[in-house]
C-alpha cells in the first residue's frame, strides 16, 4: 500500500493540515507559544501571549536588530522567532 499522505495532522475542526503548516514555536517576553498559522498580525501575537494590543506594542528581535511592529502588521511566522512587548501606559514613579 502506498501511504504518501501519512504525515498529515488531524485538527479538532475536522480539517487536515499538510506538513508545510507544522506547529511553529515563538517566544514573547521569554515565554514560549505555538501556532500552526503561517501569518499573524502583531496584535494576534500579543493576544496569544495574553497581552492587550491597545496598551502594548510588539518588537521583533532578530539577531542584534530590533524592529517595532504596528498592531496591524502581518508577520510571516517562523519557528524560533523572538518578540518582546512594551506597555504604552505611563510608568508610575514614586
């Protein structure tokens, strides 16, 4: 029997996903998260990490370069991506 499609994952919604859409891991503020999506907006990445996009922004860290992302910016998700968040709220002083 020829089983060329044996490497497919079944999803809860009943759909199948090919090997091209494997789970990708990324970190936000040092905490690991996963997705099977190929693209996410910066706001979606923050929501996955439990952050409010209305009060935070996201920065992509790649090697020694940091790029601040707009909430509606579409990111092609790659395994091992690193993000950091920052609050847009004023920091209280004592």
